[in-house]
C-alpha cells in the first residue's frame, strides 16, 4: 500500500513580495507620488500597505495629503511599478525555484494577486505557461484579506480549495488564504507575519520546501520555523 501523502490539487501563489521582490518598487512609487504634494512617505508607511488592495493604498495616500482621485493614484502607481517590472523582474529565487519544481511535477498553479492585470502580465510574461489561472485585484469585488480571490482561483482551476496550498507573505494575504480554506504557507519577507494559527505553516524561506513538504502540508501537517519570532 502506498502511504505517501497526496500532492496538492493546486498551488496558489501570491505575487508581490512572495514571488517577486517588487515591494521596493511600490514603496518607491508611493514616495515619488507623495513628494509631488509635499508629503513625507517613509518605508514604514509603505510597509503598512503590503498585501492590501490598491484601493486601500490609494485611500491612505489621500489621507496623507495626496490630492488625486483613487483611480488616478492607482493608475500612477501601476504605471510606475509595471515599467520597473518590465525592465527587470526581481524574482524571489527561493519562490522561483519552487514554482519551477511544482510546474515540472504537473501540479496546476494559479497567481492570486491584488495587483492589477497589467502588472501581473508584465511579471509573468517570461513564464507564460507557469500559471493555469490568474486572479488579479481588478477582477474581484473584495480584496485580501477577504478570501474571494483564492476561492475564484480554485474555481477557475476546477479544484477544491480545501485541497490547495496557498503561499503568501503578508498578514492580509495570509488571512485571505486561511479564510478561503486553503492550507497556507506564510513566508517571511519584509513584514512581520501573523501569529501561529491552525492550518498555517510559517517559514523563513521557501528553500526547504519541496514536493514532499507541499504534500504533507496539503495533508494537514504544518511547519513552523518562526516560533515566537514572527
């Protein structure tokens, strides 16, 4: 009898921070825009927005004094970051290695991001066959931490969310993935992670994660490399 754990039905990937190191691009674009209105914008301000819907980011910039509409703020940020990503896609190497491994094993993948389709397309243009489904922030009614985006990704792949593994790096993204019912891996990047929770694995890097670990996590086990250090 084969007692090996079953592989996940799919792996659902966050983009900014998790798959590509684009958060510095976002913070730089926010700072550049804020400076046009004489508004100070720090790295700490930018980190507070990581993983959240772009509408929320735009509203926070407005509250700080950026005198533009939400739509215009989003458009500005997207253009700046998309241009940066087109010029150089800053892959997180541990994530890219795991993505290649998962795709090579024939496990379907979906990209689940709060960035809009223009940026997602720019990021994945060099790996067009990696993702069987893409869900972007401009396609959903409720952004992360709401689970809609992950549920939509599973629906588009034709799999049960309960059989999927989601990989995230931000508190909002982790909350969305867990709320959807996916087995969730939180990888430590720029922002502190949520405390340990049932169904949540927390790792400092994806370097130690392979097909066996994904299968165990899909089967209900969790990994916690962080302990009290989140």
